[in-house]
C-alpha cells in the first residue's frame, strides 16, 4: 500500500502496548513537490506548494513473542507483506454452556436490582 505524508517518516516505528507490538513500516521514500489548488471561495488567493513524502507502507499488530524484533529492525522490507499469526480462540462454548452463562448473568442482575430497590425504598 502507498501512503503520503507532509512530514518525513522513519523506516520503522514500533509501539508496545499490552503485550502487543504495533508495527508501522515506511519504505522507498519518494519526495515530491505538490501545489495545493485553492478553491474560489478560499480566503487565500494563491496556491500553496508542499513537500510531500510517499512511502510503501504496512502496519500490523502482533504479540511480542511472535516477532523477532532485531530482524524486524534490521530488515523491515521483509515485513511489508507480513500477516500476523491468528490467535486461536478457546474452544467455542456449547449451547448448554452458553445457556448456563446467561442464567448466571440473569441471576446476578436480578440480585443487583433487588439490592438497588432495597436502597431506594428504605
């Protein structure tokens, strides 16, 4: 995917949050001058020139333990088409388990309403 910015970007940005690494890759920078055309109703009558930076771009989120951070930092181009590993969900609950969960939630909510009504109508 290509993307453009009005400011220059590093080849790689990494942000860590909650055991995950958020990866932003900006490669093959291409610098262009572009003229912003103002519309007739614009206050500013003249066109404005901007330096624009185009990049091959990729972003993904992955569990920290699934990434070789040293390799990622050394060779970000290898990760332009990276597909994160799918985190497998636990075995889906059976219909009976789902019904029991709903009954438990219903009981808890009923108890909460009863306690609140006792406070309100004292």
